[in-house]
């Protein structure tokens, strides 16, 4: 077992940690990083406190958690040089800093009243508690151009904060609750809500101070210097990640605070992919800039290009050009530093997206499911390591303890560097808290629960650090948590089972607007819930935070539906006009083969029963929806359409179409020539009825859909799943009795999608010698649960370029669910 523990330690920690950096540099960096971390903790008034365990938290622990956050925020907001500076706007889309000085305190008072901890007559300053109440900075309607408030003197706001602090101390000391402290106990839960809300503003307000001219801010006394840099960034190689099943959503029985958007449950199967070992560095970004990345329209989305031109952006937000040179410095919180090329670049999502297009076909920012798969794999590796370490410890306990330090078993999360003549110990795994892995296995790998996480989180440092400063996961992925937030290509949305909390009903829901993208993993400022593996925060794509990104691409053989060229092909297949598709060749091409997705939806509509037509809230599921033409057509007949596809690129395009009703794309015409067209949704369609999501059709359960649906369309899907028989048998659970099932397919059986033994037809049975045809097998497999109604042939035409098309005739079958 000792050998097993050592092997796990070496394989999961040392090997990948030393791939990119030399041992001497590792030691120098460890010394600098640890010294900076200790200095930061002293400057902030003591050690970081992890999220309270709601099963065992006491009043004193809750008070300490509150006070720690309060003091951190006041240290930060006290960095403004003069009273006059508090009334200035570091960012025109935000309020002046005096608002944020008062806002977090006012939030406590207003939530205490809602929760019943205070009465309306116990307000401290009703004027303040209205003036400082609302500032949801990332919403369209809150973009600030001017400010109409008559802001009070700064001294009055600081005095108000002192009164609120004293009030909260009294409330927390008197609080009573029944363990475990939970969402359904508003008096105590509201205190945690206030702390986590302040943690968010600690993060976002630090961005504002970073945007402020240096003449307006000064570092608090004792504030640590910026983290060290090696200067040269490591090569950012791609790492293969095998696919697997992933479940998003924080378990409701996990004993810690979560926002409403964290809860719910959504499962899917993630395809294999490749991911960059590091978040993209400043050095890599300079290559993008040197290749005229900000001037090349073809790298940018329509939204991104509009932002670039409107803002006249030429470099990242926190880069500062050195006058008279082509060099840059980096603005950190309270100073500028020489450009640290090995730090992660900090950009908005639109910039990250453009970089990925510049980087190569199929490249994009990571999505939430992929990131969570990396986090789950990391948790499993840590669990295995700790189990091996525990086994070793049990065996060692019965042996002699008279061993030299070199003979003792390795400690969890440590690397023995004694032979390098140094006493530095590089922490590489979280130190277990009082919660055991048996309680919640993933808790072992959740930085929010750890008093000493090995990531650049909770202001261990006053800046980002080198991307090699902290150890990697066993897969070789650095900064999975912390350093800078990680932009995700996933649009912000709720999970099935989501419900708002009555104390804060507008925290998440207003941001489910298709204009916010998820941010994952936390940053160097993130504390509490922000540092949790379950945290689901989001910002508008043009906003700047302490945020970077890493790139992913589908693994070889898994990329057929993720490339830009395939996306353009499908947008045209779904939304292209006859003139743009067959044009001058109309005499030679069948016009009846156009608008195949729309015709599939109308086939569903044609066989709706009278009872179904009379139903007010008919629900449909479009499995394998691609970019959604059939989904929007179904919305003419159904009150709700769930549009699901395994391709992230297709789903993201569909969400843009829901939001904007249009999406530009480039259609190849000849060689490298393209035509810029726009996919448009029929304006008569109520787009709000359609809801796109990434999902695996082969693992769906009724709960994933909020119950069975009335209509299920599976177009060109059955010959693209690994086990079509299992998939077909599952459909009975997804359709209500009397509901409609429509399946279309050209029966193109290929072993790259399904092994021959799983094909529904297209072969000769080896035992009977009979010819097996797919249509017959379809009817036989569905017969126990579905009544066959109708079949027909449906031609379709896919445009490849101006003179090349795919012409196919699909089988279409209609079934009705038996009672």
C-alpha cells in the first residue's frame, strides 16, 4: 500500500507538475508564492475561513465568517485616495464607488427585514436603504450613462456601515436554527446570503478599483506586492480528455450555502475532447495581436465585431501601452507591472471567442459540462489518493514509529523535496476538513470547503500568478480553480428543478436572457461560494472581470458537428432560401427537397389528434434538433418546445436565434470564397416557446424534461446513436399516452457511430439468411409501446458549395403512444 500511495502521488502530482518547468524554478516560485500568500493573509487580518458546514456551524463560527468578509471588503473599499474619488465612475457601465461602499451594508438590512430578523421600524436609515439597494450591474437596463442620485457624504456612509456591523453582530449572536442550517430557515440563511453577496462585490469592486486611474487609489497598508513571474510562458499543449457522464447542479443536501442558480440537476454525456493545459497566457495573446487579431473581421462574431468597432479596442482591457514603444505593461489592483507573459490573459468573452477562431478550426472556450468533467475527474483522483494514503496510515500505525523523516510515508498533498536541500513543501491537494469523503466525495475537491486550497483563490495573492505557480490535476490541467475566472461558451440558464429563493427572487432569473455566459472556477479574489465547484456565475460577454479562458476542441473523430464549416452548412440547410441554395440550377435540382426540417415539424402537426389540438399547453421535444428550424416550426403548434442536441455549437447557435431571431454565417461558394448570409427565424414564431439545451438522447429521463412530452420528433437520429434499440425502448418513458412520435432517417448505418451488431437493418442475418431492413425493425421494437400510424419518403438537399449538393431520401414514420 505504501508503494501504491507513492505511485499515486508521483503520477498525479509530480509528473505533470514538472512537465513544463524546471525544479530550480519550482523551488524559487514556491518560496515566492508562499511568502506572498502569507503576506496577503496578514494584510487581510488573519487566515481565510472556508464556507461553514451547515450541519455543525455555531453562532460564533457564523459571526467569524461574517466578520472576516466584512473586514476584507472594508480594507478594499478603503483604498480610495480621497472622498472626492468615491463619486467618480471607474467604469461608465457601473455606479460610482460610493454606491458600492453603501450597497453591501444596505443589502444586509433589507434581507434581515425580509427574513424576519428585523421589523420595518428597526431600519437604520430608510433613505440609504432605498438609495443603495439596486445595482445589478450586468443588466442592459442598468448600463449607466449618467447618475441622478444626490449621494451623501462619504463619512456618513462609513458611519452607516459601522451601525450595520453592530446590528448584524447582535442578530448573529441571537440567531437560533435547527441543524442543518438550510435554505428553508430564512432567518439564518439570510446571514449567509449577505456574506456571499458581499463576496461577489469584493470580486467585482476589485475590478472597479483596477479600472480606476492610479491617482485615485492606493494600496492598503501592508498590502502584498504582485506575485512573481518567470517571464517566459510555457508551451500550452493540448491534453486529451476521454468522454464521460456529467451531472450539473449542487445537491440540496450539501451542507453549505448555495445561490438558487446552483441547484437543480442536469445530466449529459460529454464527448471526448482536447483542452489546453493552461489558461491562455499574455504571451499567447500577443501572438494574436501581432497577427492583427483585433483588425480581422473573420475572427469575430457579429456581436464581437460590433463591440470591437464601437469600443475601438486594440488590446486587452488591463494592458497599458508604453508610450513611444510597442511594449505593454499590466495594470493590477494598485500599480502597473512589467508585462508578466506567463500570467493568464484577462479578456472578455467576445475576445476569447475571437482568439479561438484565430487559433484554428473547431477551437472554442470550454463549456460548463466539459469543465465539470475535469473537476469530477480531479475529485476522483484526489479521492483515490486519499484512500491510498489512509490505507498506508492504517498500516503504518501498527509499525514502529521510530523512523527518520526520509522513511516516513508521504503526507497527503506534499512533495518531498529534501534531496534538493530545501524545506519548501508544495501543497498540491486540499487538506480534508471535518467532512469526510463518505459524506460527499466531491467535497474533497471543492476549494470553498478547504482552509488551505492549492489554488490562487481568496486573495492569497493580490494579483494573478504564473500559470505554472500551482500544481496541476492528474490530467495535467493547471488552474482548474482560481487565478482568473474561466469564460465558458455555455450561456447562462437554470437547471431542471430550479426555483428562486423568496429572499432574493431577482438574483438569477433576469440573467437567463441569452446575453450572459457562464464564468467558472473563481479567481484570485474569489471567496466562499465563488470558489465552489458548484458555483454558477455569469456575466455579459462584453464585460471585463478578472477572467481568462482556455481552449478546447473535439478529440479526433468527435468533431464532425462542432466545426464552423459544419455549423454554417447546417444553418443554411435549416434556414437558407431557395434562391441562395439552388439559385441558377433550379431546373436541375428538386425544389421539393428544400426545407426538410420545417417539413418534419409539419409532419408532426399533420398527425396531431383533435384532443391534442385542443390542449392549451402542448409540449414537444425535438431530439437532435441541430440549429433548430424544426423546433421553431413546432412552436407554431406547441406552447413549449424543448430543442436538444449533443452538439454545443448547434445549441449555442439555436440560443442566439431565440434571442435575436437572426444569426449571420459564411457560406462557401467556391474554394476559399464565401458569401455572408443571415439565418432568420420566421417572424410569426413566438421564439420564447423554444428552449435549447445540450443533451444526450440516449440517457434522457422524464425528469430531465419536467415530465413526458406530447410530441417527440427524432429527425435523422437513430443511425447516429451507439445503441439504437436501447434508445427506441427509452422513448416510451418520454411520451405521454396518446402522444405522437415521429422518426425520420436515411438509414445510413456506419460503424463509426454504432457497431454492426447494433444496426437496425442494412444487413443479412447470419443465422436465418434473411435480409434485415431498418423500417421493419423500427416497427417491431416500438410495437410494445407505440401504435404505428403512417410512413412516407421525405427527400432533402444539403448544400456543400455552389456546385456540390447532398441529395438524400429519408424514411419518415409516425407512431402514437399506447395508453
